[in-house]
C-alpha cells in the first residue's frame, strides 16, 4: 500500500491529476479499450475521461491513432522521457533562483553601501580592485602566524595575479606559514607564474582538488576575506572578523585541505569506472543542477572545456542530453 501511494504521488508530480492517473492505470492494465467503457467502469462522465485521454496525449504517454482511445506509448520509454523533462524544469528553476539570489544580493549591497554605519560589527566591505589590492598588502604585513587561501577559477587572471603574488611573497619572506588549495586545472597550465612561485618556495604548501566552492583568504584564523560576487571575486570583498564565522570558514579550508592532493605529486588517477576526478566532479555538479558557467568556475576551466567534457561523457553514457547523462551516471553508480 505504501509503495502504491508513493507511485501515485510520483505520477501526480509528473503532471497527472487523479482521474488522469486512474485512466492511465486502466490503460496500462489493458482492461478497457473504449472511452465510454472506461467512463462507465469508473463512474464518471465520458467527457471527463476524454479530457484525461487528451492530457495523456499532451504528456506523450498516449499516441492518438484516430481510434476512440489511442495507442499506449511504452511506459518504459514514455515515463523516462517525462522524468527527464521534469529534470530540465528543475534546472530552469535553479537557474532562476540563482538569478534571483544575485539580484537580492545586489540590493542588499546597495542598502549597506548607502548606510555604512548600519553594517553589523565584524563585517566591512572593500570596494574596487585598487582598494582590494591595498587590503591584501595590509593583511600580508599584518599576518603573524598563518596565511590560508582557497583559489578556484583555475589560473588567476592578470588583473589580480600580481597583487596576490606580491602579498604571498611578503608573507613567506616573513616566515608566516602559507597553505593554498586550488583546482586540478592548475596542473596543466605551464604558463602560470603563480605556480612557479609555489614550486620554488618549499615553505608554501599547495594542494589541488577537482573543484572549489568559493574564493577565500584567512589570516591568522582571526579574519577572512570573501568575494561578494564569485564571477568577479576581487572587485569587491567583505572582510569578516566575527569569531564564529571565521571558525566555520577555517573548518571549510581544513576539510578542503584534507581532501586535496599535493601539487608536487602526480595527481589522482582514474577511478574504477575510468573517470578522472574532474569528470566525476563535473557529473556531480551537473546532477546538482549547476549551469555550465557555475561549473566552469568550480572546476577552474573554460566554458569550452566544460562543454567538451559534457559531450564526451554523453558519448560514453550513450545519452542524448546532459539530463539523460546525469540519469545514466547515477543509474550506473558513477556518482
């Protein structure tokens, strides 16, 4: 009985109202061939049964043939297609939510900028690349014991590479312990000047992961810098000195550090399914509904690379779309 109720709820979420669902179950069982016969059996007007049949045709569960009822589409194919269509709708809603979140954040930022005295103690905004660069320099001078960083987005852009390198050099030169976690994409970038700095300085420890959620800088475990916009991380940041928040962000760094692989190692290999860590992480992010741009930032690669990997995975999974690829990957236990 519980399994039946669960099936009822699932089909209703896919767009079948109660009567349409009952009519569909009658057709699956093959018990009725005419609309009038269905109506008499169910005790409802024939017009309502025909409306339910039209709804089944709209959902592509029933194929009109000119006959009274039509031909039932194989549920193994039709319901799977309906489920994939629902997955597409979920991704659209997640994209809309991300757009709404960005708009709300922008409004909150404007409110805080207009009322600088209204910002909670322990939080301070730093606006503009020049101001952020100056703050990095100030913090590198002030650091006493530890300089920790999460650096997603792959190879840093020229706009902030130089100030970050300079701050890093000052910290290491003063004997401050430095650790950083960046994305695996850095391993294949021979042009990255920052990587050369890391490799030349044994006191600076660097590890990599397939993806990272945010940019983050922690100084002496007493304050943190976070970007307000992950798409432009060093244009505007918030400096946080609230102990509870800093401790939580430090835990995020330490968990990332534990899971990461040292930069001077050969890096992780393929898993039992022949997936690289990057491919597996991309499938996981796709299953969570992230769009290509968000995945690109997490993995630290270009949009072209994301789309190439998605296409290759679709071929391996024999999937016609990214939604079907996610379904097949989960079904095979790849993620």
